[in-house]
């Protein structure tokens, strides 16, 4: 009997009919696949995604950031320019705007008045009387935004010109108290109360008591229940601040 031969690895070699053609076919198939992959790679070069995408995003972010900064600077410059224009308006121009029939002009007049006073300007007595007469009409202004700006301007006017407004105090107090009897937005009512608090702090207590008594005894006044409550609350806070 012919002895069985072994391979170097120690495994027996089996002569499989047709084994070599099958092996050659597999090698040929792998070669074709490798060639196709190489051709596809040359026809469609890959893009370095990480670098290009980061570059695009960085550039876009930089452009957006520059636009945002430009927009902020424009708003800041416009705000400064508007405030400068308001502060440098003549008081006669401001009074004229406040007396306008157009609510937008009245709004600009009130904004100009605030800027004018906060810049340290003083209104002459003649123009002050005219201004107070015009502002008095704004107690019944139909535009909530205008009335809110009016209260803001009135507080600044009281702070800067309280010594020249004693003769106007009854008018201011009666109008503010009567305003609390109307249906107001919460924000407007809060501003009205703040203005009354400022009035109480800025004017002599004895003068205020006398004017409150005059208001309660004035037959031309027809206060509703809310106004009466406001008067009593004001009087209570005032008495607490006075010396015994």
C-alpha cells in the first residue's frame, strides 16, 4: 500500500478535483472588485468633510457675528442721536409738540420734555405755566401710551420744578385722585399711584392737608367710591408722615 503524504502543516492534503479552477476564479473575482473600487475612487474623489464643513460654518458664523455687531452699533447710535435731538430741542418746540392734535407728536413732545429736563435745563416761569396748562389736558388723553409717557414726564417735572408748582398743586392732586376712579390698566394705575407718592414727598404737608380738605368739600367735585377710597388712603399716608 502506498503511504499517505502529509503537508508541512501536518494536515492531510486532499486532491480535490477542480479545486485549482475554483481558487483561480476567486482570485480573479477579488481582482475585479479591487479594480472597480479603484476606478470608482478615481472617478469620485472623496471630500475632506471635517475641514471644509468647519470652514464654511466658521465663515457663516463670522458673517452673522459681524452683522449682529453692526446692527447693535446702529441701534446704539440711533438711540444716542435721538436722545441728543430730544435734549437739544427748544422748550417752545416741545410745548408745541405736546399741544399737537396728533398723538405721535404729543408722544415725541413728552419724550423731548423728559430729555430736556434730565439734561439739567430749567423752564422759565412763563413757559412753565403754559406747559402745565397743556399737560393738564393730557389727563384725559385717549391714548394709553401717551398718558403713560405723560406720567413719566410729570414726575420729572415735579422733581425739577416743585418749588415753582405750589399754585398748581390742587389741580394736580385733584386730577390724579379723580384718575384713580376710572377704569385703568394695572400698569397705568401703578404709575398714577407712584406719581401721587411723589407729590406727597415733594410738597409741604400742611399745604397738602388744606388742599385735600378743599377737595372733599368742593361741591363741583363728584367723586365715585374709588376716588373717595383713594383720598382716604392718601390722607392716611400723609398724616403718618406728619409731625404730631
